[in-house]
C-alpha cells in the first residue's frame, strides 16, 4: 500500500513542542499515513494546521491566515479544559503532546476532513494491525455521522469486502447507498429508484456486469446515470467491453480515494464543495 505524507503547519508552540512533534512524526514513518512539519513560509501548502490557542499571538496570526485559507482543517491545541470533539465542529488536542494523542487526532482529521482511509483496501487481509483496526472503526463512526448530501448511489458487487469498503468510503461524502449482490437485484433497484451514480462490478453471479450495464443504459430512469465499472487489476479487456456496453468510467479494485474523487469531479462536482 502506497504511503501518504500529510503536511502540518503550526501557529505558536514552543521550540520544545516543535521538537516533540518532529520526533513523533519520525517515529510514525512506518505507517501508511505519515506527517511532516512545515516551516512558517510553507503554510499555504499545508494539509492540516495546529494552532496553539493558549498563545494570543498565535491565535491572532492564525485568524489572519485563515481569512484566505479557511479550507485547511485546523486543530486547536491547549493546556486548558477543552470541549469534547464529539459534540463540537471544532477539533481540539489536549496537552501534553504524546505520540498516541497527537496521531489519534491527526488521523481523525485525515479521515473526516480529507477522506483518506487507505486501510479499507487491506481490511480483509489476515495481517491487519491493531492501529489499522482502530482507524477503520473510527472511519466507520465518522462516515455514519457525516451530513447527508442527498446523493444516491447504488453499489453492485457480490464481495462483502468490496461492499464494506464502498459503504464507508461513500458515506464519508454523505451519500445514501443501496447495495446489490447480483445483477438481477441491481435491475430491480433501478426499476424503482433514480440514482446519481452506480458502481458496478464486471464479474457477477447470474447476469454479468456488462449485460447489467447495457440494461441500465437502456432504461428510461437510469439511461443518464453515470455507471462506474469496477474491475480487477488485469481488467483491460473488461474496460473495452464495458465501454461498448455504455460504461462511463472504470475503477480498479480495491478502489482508492484518488480514483473516487476523479470520478466525483467529473460526474458529481457539487459533492466535493466544502470537503
């Protein structure tokens, strides 16, 4: 699994705390998600911001920066009593800055705000680490509580692992999702509902995905619905056949966040506003 490094900018914090953060990030270099500290001239490229809200100068500097960069999620760091992150839209990190405390909060932000859950693609391996299990549990909670966008998706795949993967990933974008394990079940769904997007596996029991795609595109309720075919790593021929059947795009399983967002930008651009 390819690792990803998130860039962290800070406002305030003593030199000792900055060294502590640097040490924590170095100790976490074996993880899928990693973090690196930026200097003050690189803040505009940050993925996440840490603000020392006990420092009035840091608060003021961050508020000025935030006027033009309010799309960067911020974590408020304090030694004082802080609100529960579960009952406020703001994210807080309590001092002292320990390895587990810092990484837990940063991981939560990458899931909730940046929609990064690569652990989903390894969730059914027999050698899943405890950290990955914790992150997946957290991702499930975040996904379940994400505000609904009104987007309706249908996922058609006979593999439980794929359905579980897609459920969390799509719920992180506030989608309502129906699931079908067979082509026949998928066709029953499109008789009754209009979907904004359909994810369709090529290989299905009974009617295969290519035949299902043709029928979806022939049906008056779904003929304009984008169909995203899900293929294996060696699905080159499937892609050609899928195009002939009317498929709009293809994603290789396990589906990655970057691939999903590329599809969303083309077919559901409004879903990415504010994410």
